[in-house]
């Protein structure tokens, strides 16, 4: 997906807008100064166009110098990574020196920019936005994060500037595998290890997108392509090692993949950023495998692996479906376990269950544990059918979708999983009315 980044001074309301755009998908407005936000990016959609939206202002600091530094860094990140930039300014504060400086940077980059003038709480008072024409990016869009007004106009303007997606197409029988994880978890090392394995035949053509290097290879008759974001980073760019940079790059790799290998540093354990990346693979509906690398460097006894797996389960509650592989890219120990797991989860990701089998399982589940009543009304399930693969998506037709509670849906999902496997893949369940 193309990336839309929001830049602007602290307190112009970036996170409010960010949250408005993504709706109830994720994210919390975290307005304590100096605190890294919980979510920096999210999938967005407008007029049928998909994109990722990034709030580059993760850390907001007080003091003029610090503010300038942080805004400058945001702008550089956005210029580097975004396809369209929302430059947010504050109608109440008016044009500031920092705004001017950012405008210059953005202008020189020639990236498409949409100026959003926030805190215009009365949209008829458009005189408030005139001074922002001078930034040089055409018509500023008046919005109010507090009232939620103008957001549609803003998104219209953004979507108009989105590029057509670049992509390299692969045949359906190719498993597209993205290696994701923070810097230094060993992505490049793992790519080299996999490609150096016995019986791996690497095609000579490696495709290159703006954000990844694709390496097609074959092993035992199965075709794969490794989507490797680390190789690009190694070319050396300014902010290459910052968190957000690698996150954004990972997002694009995930979009293009069937299977996400979420690399975790076995020596260091799990940190917040790992969760962001994994969460995105989950939301994007991709198959996932946790790969705990550097296992050679970990002091172990017979319980270490089990404990580490539990540690992963505790941190990634919503991804209990994803298998865990422990290995060392460096010594190649246990490396042979990886591709069979990739094959398996990829198969599960594309699994299609016949309607009558699915209905048998759900009928049994309902018989064992009938839906609870809600204000005297009881959920009735009419029938279930799988409408899509990658990820498997089930539609449950019910008398009233409001009566389907999260916990009951979870129960049904678990029963379906128990009956059909679906290891490594999210399963989506949608309820529709039909009595
Ligand atoms: P990337 O940034 O994710 O691509 O990580 P690299 O592949 O560049 O690896 C980062 C560092 O970790 C390098 O110094 C590697 O030698 C080291 N490393 C990678 N895999 C392993 C491993 O399995 N075991 C150990 N001990 N070190 C590793």
C-alpha cells in the first residue's frame, strides 16, 4: 500500500486526525508529552483506495530547539518514505517559523503535499485558512479534529495524489515470504542462510521495488520469493536505523507477502516494536511465523524453548495461531525447520472448507454451548459459509448481528480452528443478518 504520512509541529492535532482517519481500527490518542505513542501507523481506506497512514511524530518534546529537531526529523522521514504527505498546521496558532521551515523541506522534496489546517472549529470561517496559501502547496483544507469535520475533504485530496501501485507480479504457485523485524534481528543473515541451504536454487533475477529486494528461489519443487527489506537498508540512508523507518518498510513488505516471518532476537527478547510489526501482519490478514533468531547465543536448558514460547504467547495474545521456530541464521542450526513451516502456514492461509463441513462444526459448537441471551433475545445462527481465502474468511448469517458477542465469536473461531487446523493464519469472521 502507498504510505500517507502526517507531519507537523507538536500539538497541532496529528494524532487526533490520525485516529479519525483510521476510525475504530486501532490506536489511542496518547497526549502525554515525551511518550512514544502506542500506534504509529495503521491501514486506512478512502473511496476504495487502500493506504497506510503514519503519524511520524512519535515523540513530542518541549522547548523550541527540541521541537524544531523533532519536526525536522519527521519531515525527513516522511520525505523518505511517504507517497503523500499531510502537512498539518494550526489555525489557532497561525503560521509559525517551524511551519515555514518544514514547508521548505517538503517543497524541495517534490513529494505531493496536502496542507491540513486543523482547529478550524467553525468551517464557515474559512478566512482562517487564507494565510496558509503562502506555504505554496495549493488550497489548504480546513479541518477540525475535535469536531471531526473536514476529514472527508482532506482524504479526497490525499487520495487524488496517491500513486498507482508499483508491483512485481508472481504466479499463484509462488509463496511470497516477507522477512520483517527490527534492525539487527538478523534479517539479512537469515536471507543468506536460506539462500545458501542445500537444494535451494536461486533464480538469477532479483526484482527490486523501491522498498525491497525480491529473490525468487525454489526448493524441492516449491517456488518461493523472499521479500527482503533489510537489503535496501544496507545501501545506507540517513535514518535507516530508526524505528519508524524500518516499520514503514516492513509494512510495505507485509502487504506484498503471503507469509510474514516475524523475526525476534532470541538474545534480547521481545520489545514494543516487535508487537507493532506483528500486529500489522495480523491486521493485514497474512500468515505469520515467529522466528526466534540467534538461538545459538542463548544459554539454554531443557525449559528455555518452552519458556520463550510462552513469553511470545503472553506478548502476542491475538496471534496464538502463529507457530514459533527457533533457529540460528549464523550457525544454521535448526534452519531446516523453517521452510516446512512456511509451506504449512501458506497452505492453511489458502485453505477452503466446504460449507457443509463448516456448518456441521458450528452446529456442534452451538449444541454444546448455546449462544447466551442478551436482553431476552437469543442469537440464532442460520448458516456459515467461507467466502474468501488468504485469509480464510467466514460469513455467519444470524438473526441479529448485534447479538453476536466477541466472546462467542471467539468460541466459534476456536471450534473451527480445532476442526480444520488453520495454523499460522488469521481467520476472519463476519456476521450478517439473515433470518
Ligand atoms: P538485520 O538488520 O535484521 O538485517 O540483521 P543482520 O542480518 O545484519 O544481523 C545483525 C547482527 O546480528 C550481525 O552482527 C549478525 O552477525 C548477527 N546475527 C545474525 N544472526 C545471528 C545468529 O543467528 N546468531 C548470532 N549469534 N548472531 C547473529
